[in-house]
């Protein structure tokens, strides 16, 4: 489903192969173990599996089913948005490459400040573990008039959006732990 938010096409869907994807992410969480950390320069916002954002947990943990699902939905997103034509001049017609991926963990009081992932083309989020009440995702308008659209998280939900879009996560006010897998995608630009 495409929703136009602030005239920006964002993509929201529920994944197929939910159980297999959940197993893959759970295996990744087990591999990370207690290595989750916080970026010191952000304060006490939320926990991240890789505070440098240089790892690719999808690749490193062999999450093949999730990777295939992401690529399927990126192709659908490209067909239904300007991304489909934006990179057509390149020889591989904008093949999508997952450049980085990490798992986030939000305990009570954790949040994600407004930010973007501007260096890539598409960013996304897969909800692995959530009660649905433990911190809504939000898109922030870049217009001078402001505005915000919130999306309650749901297990198995996948979001895709242009990497330059400002977004964040509201504070988790529950005792539940909310976990998601975030990722960045760049299109191949070889001529």
C-alpha cells in the first residue's frame, strides 16, 4: 500500500513468510547477545546492534528470506513511485543494494530523535517485536509549517521511504521491549 505523506510516497506492508523472517531475526538477536549499545553523542535514546552503522546484519547473519522479501517490496515501491524512472539511465536499471542494516532495541523511556539517512536512496524498517503501544514511528514534515504523521508499529510490518525523509520513534512508555531491524538501500549507479 502506498500512502502519500507530505506528498512523499512511503510504502507500508505486512511481510509474507512471517514465521521464517521472525526466526531469522531472532537468530540475529541471539548472535548479537548483550552487544547492543547506545551512541554516546545521542544521549540515552535507544540501543543499537551497531552504533557505527557500518555493519550489515541482514548479510552477516544470513537473513535470506528477509532480504528476498525486502527486495520484492523495493521493486514494488519502485514501480509505484518516482524511483522507477529515477535510475533508468543506469545499466542495471537501479538494482537495489542493502548497504547497511542493524537491529534497534527500545526499553521503557527510549526513543529515536528526528533524523534521516540521507546518504542512501531508500531506508526501511521491519518490526520484529512490538506490543503496538511501545513507541510509534513518525514521519516529520520538512515544510516550514511542520507536521507529523505517526504509524503504530505492528509485528511483521515493513516500511520503506526515501532516505532523506525526516523520521523518528516516540518514547516507549511501556514495560515492553520494542525491537526492529532498520536498513539502508542504495541503487547501483554503474553506467
